[in-house]
C-alpha cells in the first residue's frame, strides 16, 4: 500500500469564522427527512440538492410556495442558519447538510445538534455552534427584525457577533481545531498514517488481509 | 487492566493514532456499503485519484431503492436503475463483494451482516446508514457515518472520531406476554428523549436483555440512534456465540470459531467497569408500546393516555402539539382503536425470521381488515426463503397480506412502497417522522411486529394481548 502522498492535493481551507445574514428555522427535533425528503436522494451526486432543502415544508402538492423562511425574499441571501434543539436528528444522510450548503448555508447556530448531522457538517467545513435556549431565541428574533444585517460566527473565539451584541457560544473541541487549523477533511491526513493503520489491522485476530 | 467497558477495549484495539484535532483515527474492521450513500464517496475517490484501501473488509448490498415487487432489470424506476448500475460499477472496479439480488444473499444491510456471520463481537463496523448501530447486538462497535466519512473509510480503512461516554441501560425483570424488544427500546427513548443519547454510547444490559435472542437485541440496538446515541451494544454471551456458530463464517470452520472466541470473551465489559451514566428500566412493568406522534420518543403503552403537551418538558411541548395535530389524536385518549389504512411488517428493526413467525401465529386463520392494505417485506432473501419454506408466506398471503421481496421498502419510501395522502400506517419500522414513509401527510404509528399483525386484522391499533394466537403446524 502506498503511503498517501501521491494523490492530487486537496485544498482544505481554514474556517476560522463565517459571516453573513441570518435565517431562523424554528422548532425542536427537526429531522433529516424534513431537511431533505428521501425521494430527492435517488441521485448519484450531491449536485442540485440545494433546491430541495426543506422541500415539503416549502411547497404544497401543487408546488406552490408555503409560508417558510426559506421562501421569503428577505432571507434569500442568508448564509447563517439559526435553529433550535436536536436539529438534524434521524438518518446519517449527508444529503441533509449538502442540501443546506448548496442552498447557501455556511454555518449553523443552534441549541443542540444530532451527532451524525454535526459530524457530516464538519466533514464539509460547516461549523455547528451551540448556545442556550434564550440566546438562540433572542438571535432568531433579532434575525427576523434585521434580515439584512450580518452575523459573525467566530469559531476560533467561540463567539457570535451581531448588531452591537457579542454572545458566547460553544464549539466542540475537535470541531474547533479541525475547522480553525483546516484539517476537517481527514482523508489525506489519515492516509499519511497508512503504515500504522496496516499494523493495527494485522494485530486484530479477526482481520484476514488479502 | 480492569474497570473497562467493551467500548473502551474495542476502541483501544482499533486506535491507529490521535489526530491533530484530538480525534482518534480508528481502524474499521467491516465497512458495509449500499447504493444510496456510497456513489458520491466513490466519486470523490475518483476526483482525488484514490483507491479503495481494504476491499476485502468492505461488503456491499442493495436495499434502499430496490423494488420489492418486480425486480427484473432494468428497474422500472430509472433513478433506481441508475443507482444500482453505479453501485455495480463501483464494486466491480474496486473488487468488493456485492450481494446483489441474483446471489440469494441480498437484503437490508443490517440483516445480511449478522446472518452471514461477518458481524462479530469486537469488530468496528461502519456504514453510511444511521441504523448501523444494529450490529452492536453482537458486541461490535457499530455506527452510522456520512458520505464524506465513507470516502475516508474507503481511502484509508479508518474513520476520525471522538471518544464518547458510555451509559449503561439496565433493563430489569422479565418481559410479560405480548411485550417485545421493540417495546423496550420505545420505552427507553421515551424515558431518555430523542436527544438523550447525544455524546453517549449505550450499553444494554440486565436480565430482560440477556433473555432476548439475537433478533430482539438487534431491534434494540437498531433504534439507539432514535434516542440520539450513535452506537449501542450488548456484551456477547452464549446466545451470541450460538448464533455465530451457525453462520457462513463459522459453520464449516469451527477452528476459526475457537480461535476467535477468546477475543470475543476478552472484550466483554469488566464486572467492575466504570460507566459515565447508569439508567434502570423496569422490564416487568412494560406493556406493548405505540407511538402517538412524529418522533420515536412520542410513545405510550397501548392502554395509556396520550399526554397533554403541557405535561411534557417545555422543550417538547411545541413538537407534541404539532405532532398531535398531524396525527389527529387527542390528549387523554389511548391509541387503542386508532384506525389504520396500511400495515407494514418489515425494516431493519423488525423483519427477521422470528419477527415474521410471531406475527404469523396471530395472522393464521384470520383475514386482513377490508379497509387495510398490508404487506410483509422480509429483511433479506434468506429470511424470505426460510419463511417460505416453513409456510409463513402462505399464512400471510391467505390472510390477505402482500408478500414482497427483500428491501427497506416502506420504512423510508424510496421505492414504490409508499403511503398515499394521509394514510395511517401501523409499522414495525423505526421512524415516524413526517413524510418518512413517502407521503408528507402520511401518519405512521410505530409498534412491534405482532402489534402490526393485530392492527392489520382489526383495521385499527389493537392490544395484541386481546387476540388469541394459533400454533403454527
């Protein structure tokens, strides 16, 4: 096995912060079937998934727009999504964060995130930062009032700046380091440990390598 | 060393190194892949000019989009055909074993791994599917991953992860008649919440768990993710070893069995293992559970009143109100008598042979209610074949059930098996999310497989204990 330096280098940007206007998506336990209904996963690439984000909440049976923040002109350019608790629960489909990213989302601020969803976001370089209920609800209300104003998510300092306010947020340690140091895409990094990997494989009683 | 859990031990054995992020680079002993979440990962490999590092530890099947009625190629659904063709090409190029429907070994990924014996204690197992936790029933450390992580595993044989805490969930006592593993996990999720397991791996223990067969343990571990826990496991014991001894891996190779057994024994949690949290569930007190809402945490006993949203923790009240509106249920009522239009017996939670056997005992000599369309979707081709050989197919079809081929089917509505309009479905699957079964107005009621059979016959959610069983000849 090769030691992993031959493949074309993939540029992994550092994500120290994300800045943009916000969009509030309210409600606890928003699951991945709501974020991207399964029928839009019958594809072999992630291209074009952005238009299907939250599809069933955005469109009725006749494809007419329903009341949903993502249909409102004032939020069309938003890149910071502000959500409540247990966002992204359910399936492991990376199609969910892919759809949000392709719609234009660069970062999520919420009360809490489902684990696999947060991991999938990290693998795309999208921060999922958390704060308490009150902080989140205040921010959602502020975004409603100030749809054209920027929110700055400072991943490194674990703070969010908006208007004249600065609030503390939490970023999981490994997530923060991975984003800030630009090591959130772990393929090349792990491949550089190919020899150590093979040694572990060979040490396991059940592994029978070809 | 003592005081360690199975999780600690398996983690340590598979740890390659610590990454600069603080995450562990963890070696993956078995990588299961399917058609929905893998094609993009193979695409990324091609873009980066990378190859599959450990094809011999990778195993593929097709389950999510496969039609369960007419499986002749090309599939009538073009998108499904494209996905299948893509998977065929990817596994051929990489030299990965693929259990396609022509092999007789195809099925839901979480059914075929255990039945072939490649799911084993002390392995690390990943798959691009959140119900990978199922394999924890064998004492494996198994969890779902996203597509970028699939790329990682394909390219490196490893996944980057942070170590989590372990919560021991002890289910005491004995389950009473009519109560099954499914009811245990629905109660656990109700009690601990849909996000209660975030940051934890669940170790299921206690008399009621030890008394379960492997299928029951799989049903419980399967739904760990519904409680927010990415992985759940049961320590391996004689029940586990008896299952393994009869699988392809070991049936003709008793030496391999004997060689591995000490390893399996060694990774059991120590008697004095230290847990980060401990929860007890009273198994004696359980009754058959059903969900009234749109998250798996919204469950009640069949004869228990649906809660007033105000009685619930504040963070759950809005979700409960919206769920009750969607499901058209009233607080104070029970789910007993809730009319259904569809009955679905299948999914990676409950589609194994004992599930079908138990349901068939109720169905025998009865008829599906005239207003209900009912289907049985075996979890794998092997389950299907075994069930047909013991006459279960006749029992179901004579009663008016549709008998289908293996796949995920109506659990997530990615093939033609879907709810229509606002149909209500008694379902043995794992998620009652709005839109999950293919219709955004559809209403899903989760329950154990015998309860599904009872609902199919009565046309409404029914306490299975009120129906007599017939012994199958």
